[in-house]
């Protein structure tokens, strides 16, 4: 039997969702570190600070923290959510041909009970005709 949607799809949906959450957490951690480094830079290395080595360390730390923060931030923004992934698969599988098949199947299912009820009523009517003619 051919599967419409692979079971691996459901696994990867959850993996992608977890990855998005992890990247959000990392982005927040990098943002917090960046904020504390920037505050430390301005508190410890104001204009009166003569220690150039300390300034270089803070500037280097800030530069190092900016890149992973931006990468994690953009990745967490552009990784789709579970709902979006499901919508993408449904949109991919939903074609005019598939919709027509479903509608035709629905018409057949809807018409079959009607026909069965009509057959039963006709059979009852025939029995009543036979019994009244006797």
C-alpha cells in the first residue's frame, strides 16, 4: 500500500520544531551575553580608562557574540513552525485532480444511501401493491 505521507515526515516536523526552539534559546543566551558585555564595556572602559588591553578584550567579545546571535536569530525566524510545515504538505498534495476525486467519491457515497432507500421503498410499495391486489 502506497503511503500518502511518509511517517518520516511527522518525525522531521517535530525535529524541526525542536531545532527552532533551541535556536531561539541560543539567540536569547547570545543576546543576554551581548547585553552584559556591552554594559561591562561601557562601565569599565569609559573615556578615563587607560587600559587598552581591557578595551580590546571587550570589543572582541562583543564582535564574537554578534555573529552567532544574528545567525541564531535569523535561523529561528525562518525555520517554519509545525503548523506551517503541515500546511505546506497539504498545499502540495491538494490538487484539482485530488479534489475532483474526493468530490466524486463523496457524490457516490451520498447517492448510494439514497438509492438504497429508494430500493427499499420500491420493494415495500411492490409488496403493498401485491397484498392489496389479492
